[in-house]
C-alpha cells in the first residue's frame, strides 16, 4: 500500500500519527519556496502539528525552482510524507512517526509560474517561507516580469506585485515573509534586495510604500538536524511497521527551534502555529538564540572536533559513548563556555539549559554526524566561533580555560599537514591519512615544516592579523596550549582525554 489520500484511512498502526479527513479541506495559507528536508522537517512540521490541534488550519503550496527531485512522488502521495522523529529529550528516548499533510500541492516555478502568481489572488494566503540556500538571497538585476524570474528575490517580488494588484494595495493583504536561509539578518537583507530590485524595475511609488509598510520581512533562525531519507534497511523496517510505502519518508532529531524576530502583534496572530509547539519562538530580538547556537553547539563542535578525530572517534555519537569524552565536552560547555557568554540578555541558567539540550542531541543514536565533516574550514570556525568566547573568559577570569586550551592544541595538531600530488593538503594520525579541508592549510603547513611545538604555538597565537587578537598575550594560555600539544604528540589524543577525567580536572 502506497501512502496517499485514498489509503490514509487504511493505516491502522498505532505507531503512526495520521491526519483526519477534514485536514485536506483546509485553505492554502502559506507559499513555500523550497522543497528541501529542512523545510519539511521544521516549518512544515510545526504547521502540521498546529493543524492537527485545530490551531492554524492552513496548508502549504510549495514552489520548486530546481529541476528533478521528488515532484512525481509528491503528486502520487498528495503532498504527504512521513517524518520519523528520533532522539533524546530530557533524558528520555523519543520515537515518533508522523504523516505530515501540511503540503497541499507542489508547483514548478519553471512550468507552473502562472499558477504561482494565481496564489497571490488567494485572500487566505498570508505567509511566505523560503530556504533557497544562502546563495539564494542575492541581488540579481533582472526583469521580474519574466516567466519566471531567475532569482528567488525576483520571484518573490513578482509575487508581491501580483498580490498588490489583486487587492488594490490593501494594507491587510501584505505578507509575513520568513526566510530560513542560514545567514544573519536574513529577513532584513531579503527586504533590502526586494526594494533595490523594485527600483531597478521602475515599479510604482505606491507599490514601494506598500512593500515597505505592509509586508513583514522577519529575520529567523532555524535549528534542527534533518538528515533526510532513511537508510534502506531502516526504510524497509518502517514500511513493515507502518503497513505502507512512502518514498518521501525522512528522519529528524527531536530538538527543534524556529526563532522568528518580530514585535508585531499582527505577525504573532498570523503565525498562530506557534501556539502548538514551544519550539517556535517569536521575539523582538533573536540574537540570544543565535549566540547560544553559535557558541555552545557550533563552538563546542569546533573545540572538540580535532581532539575527538585524533582520538579515533569517527562520529559524534561514537565519541559521546566514551565516558571520558562525554565528561570532557560536558565540562567544556557547562564550566567554560556557558559562564563566558552570559550577559544582560543571557543568563547562566539559560546557557546551561541550552547546553544540556545540545548534549542530548550529541547523544542521539540515530544521527551519524562525522567529525571529519565538522573540521571543514576548521581555522575560520575556530576564529569566528571560539576566539570571542576565549577572550570573554579572560576578561572575566584572567585564568587559563584548560579545556579550551586542550581543544586549541588539538586544532594545531590536526592542522599539521603537507601538500600531496593532487595539490590538496593531508594530515596523518597514527597511519590514518585525512584531508585538511581548510583555506588556511598552507599557512599551517609552512609553520609545521620549520618550527618546534613551543615556537609554533607562540607564532600562531601571536598572529593578531589572523585571529584579530594577540592570543599569546593571554596569561598562561600559550604555555598551556604548548603543554597539551606536547602530550598529544607524545601520547595521543585518547590518553589526554582520559587524563582530564582521571586527574579530576573536570567535574
């Protein structure tokens, strides 16, 4: 049995959450640019959950801009797909199978552009969501009357112009526009591009006013790991359990966050799906959520990826299964990073609460996150994510953060590399060759060819042009990094991690 609107009534498995027949009669309220698994696993998840609770009562029209993909599958399954939620939350194992029916139909921007513009005439349409990758939010000077325009902002502006004309510039028919692309201030940047493009297309002044005053471009931050399709064996097992086949079935972790920046009561009213799940947060300033994610989740990854990889761990979940590493990264987050990032809008309690949730995510047995992937552009990540935290720690304490120092030492050792015949840079750890995928690999390679450990540490740390700070001037930091680097060179990473545990340096 294949998943479809006709067969949904035959699904009797208690393992599956299915929509009621009345769900399919809900009006279309959302226009979604993008078909990727992140949109299906996060915004569409929240909308589906709210619909099933009778809160939002609206469906999603998906606009597909790329060629190929799952268009036929969406048509055959009436837009439905199964989301398998797997992971740990508050120490408890979570396993849910949800048939998501939030998508009413999929339209191709290339072949169905007239139908996309027809959606602008729908008075119930209120929200536009996008995830077109970071490259999607760029200014392309083009004619928005093309069928269709090439860029996402061009398509968006064409839709808004059609909306303006359909309702004679009515103030209450402006849209709530929420890009989820992973760039800072994505909503503000998208609005500015649309305004520039409107000027380029010589659009009427009244439209420009309506665009500016009656459409809400909201900055947003999304956070959920959605690996996508299930492995073949797991897919087959799910089909046996549920009693149906679903070629669009995807998996996600339990944790979910969609932080949307707005202080508008109209926006809050329109985004009523927020009432269905605490993972949707609407706030006047979402920088606190960005800081938490950047420093505790991304930052802890960066401080430990080299150390864990050199210790022989391939994935995050494998490392978390090691008691010594588990204790190391927990202490790093709770004892060193969390206290350093607190401020007027971010309490220590908030930081520690977020850190505990991140640790649950790291322990998720259903997600295979490769450490070597996390090391990509290692040096830039270290600079952007972690050096500000290191400096804040010193401002407040003036002492060496030992776990950060060990993480930095492992970073230096991981970056010990040489250029191969393919012009790429490779490192070697106990006979295991690995790619150093970093734009600054040559910079590190040159230093390793001519410097001993202590001199290398001093020269790297003192390069203020590289780090935007003279890290060698931080009291005791260079000495600590040198000491840990020597231990890594002599004994390896795994013994160093265990030594932290045995010496009771971490609680």
